[in-house]
């Protein structure tokens, strides 16, 4: 049953990618072009540090799968691509292997193929402390992701219906595991209120996993005989909306959900994220073109991200948070309703660095 669900998720998520080329709210974020802001390419470093975690690049393959023969093979391929490109990677939810030990290999294959990489285990917020520890141990994981997916569970015919336990459970897991805990959504976004609560629980970082990419309301609707919940297909906040909403909360934030290209990576970093995660789009690539296609896509993205940072005068991912950005459209309306000031973003480079100070003084 779980194995079938895992295969369904992969199939429906890969199909969704066909419809996802168009607008999403990342398009409402644009950089102000400063023609003299550029620096030299060798000055750029993609390394990023957040919550005591060091990554050589601010991009990662986000949680997807494992728990069936087919998805074990996908995890193997994703892990090889992560190893070859140096990006961090997460497994999908490991609950399948708690129910059936014979499925452990469909997750641990990631560590076997990527012995030195940064690997994140993944459990749901119902997992006991003992299961969370087992998940980390099985992968010798460097961090643990806990996913929050109340909308998915609600639409999933066999899903959970009780959510009050999640907060206390997360707190217990954080206290009991000896790796950093990163809490994520699965495509509906994390609000400021949620993030502040998670911060109080001792969570090390949050991954907003916003709306605009893989849509689990749609996936679970597709798995129902009647699409009873199709009116929830637009639920949630986009990644850029979440990043703006949680800005200044003090906890490290990761940008994911609907990231389509290196510019979306740069946009997320400019809105305060320490790194950007991609799931559905990389899944589609690996299913269509195998490991070589994914390696070449990730390498091209990293190369182009460096190129964009060079043009933008950003030596590090964190420097992007001092680049001027404009917020428009639906995203601007969201900010207005949530009391988020967007004008400061459009002129913030004037107080930054020599080049930018010069630009500021000539306005
Ligand atoms: C996911 N996602 C996910 N997340 C999680 O924390 N545990 C999981 O088991 C899964 N399973 C899963 C399966 C498949 C096939 C996909 C495509 C995705 C959610 C994922 O990590 C991410 O939050 C969302 O997919 C949004 O990002 P993208 O796909 O728009 O880049």
C-alpha cells in the first residue's frame, strides 16, 4: 500500500512538471539592473553557511522518495547526481521503512552511493523519537528534515486527521537527536507564525516549501476516485511570499517550492534564504534523461548562478540580500495585506559596499 503510494506520487509529480513552465510568484520578484555593479567571476563563492551547517553550494535536491523498488532506484540516481555535483540531498519520508524493514535499502542506498555527501533524513511530525533516531542512524544523516503536510494528509484518503500532536512531537525530536533539525512544508508554505513557533521549539532551520511547484493537493486529488478536494489546488503561500513573511525572524530559512531555474535560486537568496531546494523538476530530469542529464542540469545551474551573482556584484549568496529587488503583482498584494514593507528592498544597495555606495550617492 505504502509502496504503491510512493510510486503514485512520483508518477503524478513528474506529470505535473509538464504544466509548470509558466508564471509563478518568483516572476513577481525582479532585480534592479545596475550596469556598473559587476565584479569578476573568480571573486564569487557559492559557499553558504546557516545554523552551523556548511554547504559548498546554495542548492540542494529536496525530499522526494524511497519506500518501493522503483523509488529506491530513483534515490540511487539522485544520490549519484548529488555526489557528482556536490549538492546536499534529502530522502523522502522514511515512514515506509519503519513499517517494513525490507524497504530500508531504498533509503540507505543514498548513503551507499554518496558516502561523504550531506544527506538529510526525512520523517513526518508524528514520528516517535525512536523512529527519528533510526532514520538518522540508517543514513548516517547530517541533518533531519521533519515535514509538515496537513493539507496533503487531509486530501489523502488514508491520511492523518489529527495535527495537535505535531508541535510537542517536534520539540521532543529536536531535544533527542544529535543532528540539526530542519522543518519543512511540502508545497503549501510556512507562515511567519509557524516559523516563530518552530524557532521556539529549537528547530535549527526552516524550509518554506511554498506553493507554485509540485502540488500535493492535486496529486492526492488525482489519487482519489472523485476529486472531492480539487478546490484546494490553490491553497498556501508561494516560496517568495513565505520568505518575505518570515524575514527578520532570526532563524535560517531555505527557499523551495516552484524553483524553476538559476534566477529563481538567486531570487530566493536575495529574499533571505541560505539555499534553494528543488524536487519535482529534478525528478522529471532524472526520469527523462537519467543521471547524466541531472548532473548536467545541476552543473549548468551552479555555473549560471555564479554568472548571475557576478553581474549582480554579489561575492557570496548572502551578498544577494543587499541587491535591489522589486516586488510586483500578486506578491506585492500579499505583502500589503501582511504589512510587509517592500520599498526598502528596492533601494537597499545604496548602503552596501563601495560600488553600491557610489551608486547610491549618484542617485
Ligand atoms: C515530495 N515532497 C516530499 N517532502 C517531504 O518532506 N517528504 C516526502 O516524502 C516528500 N515526497 C515527495 C515526493 C515527490 C515525488 C515530490 C515531487 C515531492 C515535497 C518536496 O520536498 C517539496 O517540498 C515540494 O515538492 C515542492 O518543491 P518543488 O517540487 O516545487 O521543487
